[in-house]
């Protein structure tokens, strides 16, 4: 079973340290390690569930008081990892849903819940680049499916206080879809 793990810090040096400790602790693969706005650092890894859990705990320990958020998602949907790498083209868009979060890790968690809850396609998981530390996910599909997926993401345990905003738009203008990609 493949899992994804995330550690997000308020400090760039402590984020680099957390990432180093994560990679030294267990046999995991680094997906992403980078700065985000405003001066945060995120480390995203994947691997076997036990290894990811161990690595994330090492990252949490290393981050100390600079820890913003962390998570482990066992059996992560492969579309989440793909959408983190960049937007995926969407065709014949009937509706679009956008959910904005205050932490990067919560956005990854929301994306996984959204795609597992309904028959939707994940357009993107944008992790805090140029957004003042916020992140967002964008999904597309039939209106009811998009609404269900966004509701499922909002209802996740631990999301209270982390949702900044959300919207579901039936029949979005094609230029707005292109702007999301």
C-alpha cells in the first residue's frame, strides 16, 4: 500500500532539517521539498505506510515549534500526486469546485478526500506558491459530484478552521478553466 506524507514548517532551515531527517529515517521517496509563501517550507514523501509514518514522525520531531501541519494518507489516490506536479487538462467541464485552505498539508488531505468521495477529476493541487501560505484544490465533473466531493473534503476530521473558502460553479466559462491550469 502506498502512502503520502507531508510536513509543513514556518521556517525554511527547520523545514530542510525536517526533510533530511525524514529521508534518513525510512526508505521513502521525496516527491517535493521547497519553499512556499510566506517563508514556509513543505516536504512531501511517499512510500510504504509504515515507512511514511516513521519518516513523518521524524520530520515532526525535527521541525519542533516551527511545525505548521503534517499528515499521512495511507492508500493515497494517485491523482493527488499527479495534480501536485501540475494541472491536468480538463475536457467537457460541466462544473468546477475550488476549495482553499490555510495550510498546505490540509489541501493535500482535502484533495485525496475529494477524489475518493465522488466521480470527479482533480485538476490541480496548488501548494502555497504565491498565495500567502494558502493552498487550493480544483476538481471537475458533474455538478452533483463536484458538490459532493467538496463537501467531503470540508467534512474531514481536523479541517475545522483550515478552510478559507470554497465554491462550486456550474457551467464555468472555458477561459476560467484554462486559468486554473
